[in-house]
């Protein structure tokens, strides 16, 4: 029995997972467009906080944790800039 199909199978699974994540992001975008920030904001905060806690529980490096914090800060600043320009 050959394992020659294993890489193809993994590639297909990874592509399927990728497509599912893209669809989930599209659904989330539609949701946040249709609902006020007061509703979806706390939900998003829960997800982000849970991801940060999960990353900390697997003992990620300090450098990686700092990178995550930096990216989160950049996203928050970009959102704030976007909100200010739309007012």
C-alpha cells in the first residue's frame, strides 16, 4: 500500500479548511455590517481574548506574544482612524 496520496489528501484538506475559514470571515463581515458595534464588539472581544489566553497557555515565546499585542494594537488604531474619518 502506498502513501503517495497522503500529500494530495492533506493539501485537499488544507484547502477545504481554508475555504471554510474564508466563508466564516465573509459571514462575520455580513454580520458586523448588519448589527451595531454594541452587539458584535463584545463578542469579538471574547474571541480575541480567548485566542490570547490560548496562546499564553501553550507557552508561546515572549517575542510572539509581543507580536500578537502589536498586531492587535495596529488593528485597534486602524479601526479608530477609520471611525474618525467616517465621522
